[in-house]
C-alpha cells in the first residue's frame, strides 16, 4: 500500500475533525476527498504529510511508518495544499524556475511544463491577476489547475497529495 492508516483520529481542542480513519490506497490509485467544509479533508492530508502530529492511530506511507521515517518518505512526495504559491511580481516562467530551483529540478523541465499547460506564449508575462484574468481570460480556478498540473507532472517524485483551494463541498455557498 502507498498509504495505509489505521484508526487515525485528530482533534482541534474538543472538536474531532478526523475520527478513526482507516484508509488503504494501493499504488497507482487516484483518491479524492469530498465532503462538507470542516469534514477533515485538509487535516487528513496534513496528517499524511506529517504537518500535524498524529494524536491517535497510525500512518504508513510506502509501507514505512511515517513518524520514524518522515525524511525518507517526504522526500518522495510532492504536495500542494490549499493554494499554490504564485508570486504576482514574477512572470509565469520565473515562478516555475523558482520552484524548480527549490526542488532541484532541471531548468529545461520548466519549458516542458509551460508547453504542457499551453502557456509558452505567456511565459514572460507577469503573474499579476490582471494579466491572467483579463489578457488570458484565466480564472482563479484555472490558475490553480495550471499550478496543480505543473506540480503533478513536473516536480513530484513518487507520491502526490493535493488539496485544492476550490471547495470540494458541493453544498457550500460560493
């Protein structure tokens, strides 16, 4: 199993947000969390990334216990939680180069990613909201999608965990 949790629970104060989650995700699977706001979707992903300390239960990633193998495990996982880090004063290409530098990804991969998301012609435009929304008619959701595709196709090694900024709560008011 790539992800294996048993009895995973987490509370914020007296509020239980993850209760006895047992999850088994085999290699090659794609899983998604759907539920109302506050259901524990983001909290679960943060627990799987060791960003929150497990209060109860166990987490195994790549068949290794997360707590005692966190550096080895996390070096193989790419993650995007809530919103992508996009610096508005930089161009799209500069944003990707920044991320590539941090992750030690070859610079040539940036051009491949820009081509993949059909932004080669806009690569040198500043990532200002005005440029993306007005000139390229790209919504915030599409911008997040581009960042997610970029990350998932180019900068992760093995595992990918994503928690989009767009709500997965179908009943929430927009």
